[in-house]
C-alpha cells in the first residue's frame, strides 16, 4: 500500500483521459504524483471515437485508455486502483482517505500539496435492454457531438431532455431527415414554440411517453411507448442527463453550478486554492479533446505554482567512468 507520510506534489483523482493526460504531463515535469482510479471511465464505453485528433480510422475507448496508461508508465507513473472516500485540508495539505480496490476494506491516507479532480459524471437512467452490448455496437449512442457524422441518413430516435427538450433532436436533424423525438414523461416538456421548431425542421414528435427500449435480433433499438406502439430505429440517443461527481470538491467548499458541475478559470482552478478540475466534472463541452486540453493546462499551472524541484547535479566521477 502506498500510504505513508509522503506528501505528493499532486493527487489526481480519476484515471480517464483527463486524469491520465495530466499525470503524463506532471511526470514529465518530474513531479511526484499519486493517481487513484475507480475504473469507471465513460471512455471504456466507446466502441470507436472518430473525432479524437490523430486517429484517422478512429480509436477504441479501451485501447485509448491502455495507450495512455502505457505512456504514463514510460515516465515512472502508474494508476492506483481504488477510491478516494473523502478529502480535507490539514495545515495547508490536502488529505484523502484512500480505499484500495483490493484492500479488503482497509483504508489509509494520501497527502498532497495540490489535487486535480478528473472524476467525470454519473449518467441518469433509462430502461434499455442489453445496455452494454447496445452501446458497444453503436445501436445506443450517448454523444451527438461525438458521432453525428457516423449516423448520417439513419433513422434516429431521441428522447427529450430536461433543460433543452428539443435541442438534441434539432441537432441530429443536421445528419438525417428521419429523426423521431420521444417524450420522457407523461407531462410534456414541450411548449408551443418547441413544437413549431420541430415541425419546421421536419422532426417527428411521438406524443406518448417512452416506456422502454428493447433490442431486435439484429441489434436495432425498438422504442416502446405507453400507448402500446413500437418504433424501430437504427440508433437511439437516450440523452440520459448527468450529475457531476463533484462531492469531494463540494465538501471542501468549492462552488458548483448546474448538474453539480465545477466552474473553473482559464487554468482549470476551482474556487478552492490548490484544487483543480478537468474534464466532464467541469462546466463545458463533454469531449475527450477538451478534457485532455484542460489536463495540459492544469498540469502546467500546477507545476509552475509548486516549489521548484531542482535537478541534482550529476556525480562527475560517476559520469566520467
């Protein structure tokens, strides 16, 4: 177990693309870090990402995570499987209670001068049969921004969302002329202006609320409404809704906004000095490229704010031998 009285330069919480990228940068800055990860990165759900730069044929989410872990290992870093249960400040040092994944309930404390949260979001629920299989084969998709291009001219089913009930359906109309919008609840979330926008764009509104989703033998989503009707689509966007995993920051008094997300400044600093946040846990666009860009900014800022870790001089005699 890695717990002793060591004070790390940075404790990184979350081992998705944001946390791993920040760890790579900090290790290349020769910083002493601890990276704790529960293993729940949403990136692992992605069968192929086609809009992450540098992969013209796309990249599988699990493969990208493995590449990032291998890159971190090249610089002497590694992922500590487990969870940070709580986070507090003691005499200007962050202290996190670490529960190792294989610790049989035992915990210990990790100390650090700074903390970087890359904890992501928790998705809301929607009854979808064979969820994992449906996501991995692309029948159920989670990000219109990520993969709208990949479903051009398909029959697309979308569910209303709480904050912008018609926005995602209109967005998908860019990619297909056959878009169906399903109500999420018995009481319609749509106003008259929303209905007019849908009609003008040619989006078909299904008035009866969605009751559930099953998968056909050939892995096509079949959307069942409460009036007993069934609608077969090529792809389904459940628009789950999300809640940021920001509890650790909130406990330290960090400001939060809608969906419990953390507002950060241009250098990914939260309202708590020394506490940084990157990726989907922050307010902004949920994209891998955004998360890794934030990680680079945050890691460089952290390095520059910490006391310099001066490189020791080489032993001349040893070098000559």
